[in-house]
């Protein structure tokens, strides 16, 4: 039996996620070495660390779940596209592990 660590094991209510993320300020949200790993140089100019922080702090996701690896998968609509952000939420900080655009069929059914 395969165990997919990125599969969502539990749905999180949007309002609950917003209440969690509100406890942090921009200085407590950080990008990791892995955050921009998947991106081309052109894409890295489009998304900055500051822009990702603003999305987390100011926008409302349409879906949030906790993966088998305990990371949060947070989904946003961005200019008619679906943005998936993977987070580690710790007591004193939030780490943005990675992010990428996904297609409609890639949105999990939870």
C-alpha cells in the first residue's frame, strides 16, 4: 500500500484557517529555500516573497486542507487560475514550502 504524504487527510474550514493565519504578521511568514525551487527565472520575478505573504494575509482561499505530512495545502483563485500554496504552520512562524498553479482537475475533492 502506498502512502502519499501530500494527499489531503483533513479539510480545514476557511474561517478556521483565516483565524490561524491572522495570529501571524508578515515578519513571521517566511519563504524557505524550496519555495521558489520549481520556478523559472521569469516566474520568480512575478511572485516575490512579499506577494506570497500578502496573499496569505489578505486574500481568502477557496479550499484548505491538511496533508498526510501535516503541511497545509491552501488554494486561491488568482486571475482565473488556481494557486496552491503549501505551508508549515509552527507556533512562532509560518513557512511557505512551495507554491504553483494547478489545473481545475488537480483541485482535490475533500
